[in-house]
C-alpha cells in the first residue's frame, strides 16, 4: 500500500492512490469489512471515469464484475449485455436506447468506446442491475447489500 493515503469517512475507509486516479474502499453494514473478515477488493479504474453531459461514465466491465454481474460484448452488433441475478440490461454502443429486463428505456448518454474501453452511464446501468448509486462530495458510493465500493468521480 505504498503511496496511499487512508482516511476514515463515516463507516468507510477510503484509500487514494498517489496518482489520484481512483479511490476504492469496502464495508459490510456498519462494520469495516476487515474487522469481520469479509473479502476486500481493490479496483483500478484505468482509464479513469469521465464526465459527459453531467453524467458519470465508467469503464463498465471491471465495475460490473466487482458486483458479480456477467458481462458480454458482441463486436459484430456492438451490443453489450449484463446479467446480475435475475436482472438484465442490454445496450448498443452509441445508442441511447437500452432494454432493462426486456423493457425499453431511454438513456441520457449513449454507451461509447474511449481509448479502447467501453464506457457506460453509471447510475442507469448500476440501478438496472440492482446496485445502488449515491453521490457524495468527492466520492461516488456504489453498493449492494453485500458490499460497497467508493469511486473517485471525474473532475472534468
């Protein structure tokens, strides 16, 4: 953990890497995960999140898989799909139309490829998969009943 700063923020422990590109922590309920022996995973978002039209876009696969979602990409159709439990979402690159559990939904920002990574709008996709998203100053908190991940939001 060289080059890290650690601070306590409420019930979460926050770690920031020296490059400042990402921020991840884990908690279980009211107890910091390390205290109860729960698995803690650190995730490097490289490339980092971006902001577009007021929406946070993240490289999708590492975030989805951190919450046990199964992700597929079909390069011939440019279709992205993810399943977490019984919840599904289907998207197509550069299109604002999505299908959530088979029902059409309009997104405010289309999925896109940036520097070889597929970026999706965080809130719409996470909530479609049953993952709660909460924005706090300087942090995006992404949670299920089992785990929370804190992500440093984009600044530009």
